[in-house]
């Protein structure tokens, strides 16, 4: 069974940086895409960043210029470097991988940014 496991969440102050990591297990092939979503309390899950290939990376507008997604396609890992964090970044962050149209989700990791 394919599983994704996130790590790196925590409590930080506004302006700090944090790096999230995600690794897949049980996956024999490379994902077609990997990315990060987040869900804040009372809100819908939203895209943070998605990495299809080196030429096709998308970021949500609120994080552009501050967050960077990086991916190791062969190892099926994806990281999210978050700089200059703001309180509105407080959310549960989920890693996702897409393979042949099917999405796999991790269990998530909490990021809390205090102002």
C-alpha cells in the first residue's frame, strides 16, 4: 500500500522559516506530480504548491516568493521550504502524490505561526 508521511511541522513565530518534508513508501513508480495542500480551521483544503516537473511548478498566490517546493522524483520525496511565515499560514499541511489520475494523501502535519 502506498503511503505518504509528512514531517517538519511545528510552532514558530511570524517571520520565521520552516521546512516540511514528505516521503512515500510502498510506491514502485515515480509519482506524476507531488505537492502540498493546507487546511485551516473552518476552511476548505487549498493548494499551496504543486510540482509536476521542473518546468511546471505552481504556487498559490499568498505564498509566491516565500515558499519553495522541491522534489526528488526518483525517491518520491517532496519538501516545502516556507520563509517569512505569517499567522495566516497556520493550518494542517498535507502532502499529496498523483499517479495515473489517482491521488494519495499523507496524514498531515500541523504548522502554527504565532504573531
